[in-house]
C-alpha cells in the first residue's frame, strides 16, 4: 500500500511539480533507505511550495534532532508550534520533543493544546463535564 501511495504522489508531481499537497505528503512520507541529505532535500522542496505548513517544520525538527543539530531542531519545532497551533499531530510532536529536551513547561503547553483539540487523548474520567 505504501508503494502505491508513493507512486500516486510521484504521478501527481510529474503532472504538476509544485503541487503543495503532493509535495507535503511526499516530504512527510518515510521512505526506507533514504539518506539524511535526501530527506532534507524533500523537506526543503515541500517548504518551498508550502512554507506555512507546520508539519514540515516538525519533521525538519525531528530530522535535525536525529542529525545532532539541537539548535536547528529547537528552532524548527518552535516554528512548527507557531505555524500549526491547533493541529493535534503537530502539538503531540512538539510535546514529545520538549519532553525529550527536559523543557517541561513547553511540553505541557503543547500537550494542553493536544488534549483540548482531541479530548479522546485524555485519561478516562479526567475530562470536564459540559453540563454545569
């Protein structure tokens, strides 16, 4: 199935190589065997056509973190949080990132956004009742 999706993305980009949705999806897809330089090139190509897509900066932050560039990773994750403050997937990535870097305050802020936007993530019995 993954191969079919990647093929469809390639077809969409062959038709229109600046298709923002296809560029973003391809940049966020995990391609097995890809070098760090190839991953970075995909992320940059996607950001060039959709520079306000917070998920790309979260992915860039994780890539930079894996490559041992903590300052770049932190900056990219801050940008991801500011560009996509209401996206649960980005908030969870931000939450996890800041926890790994022992910044509990930032982690809790991102976690709060994720729980507010997706109450199904909360522990059973921990949600507020709307009938007050």
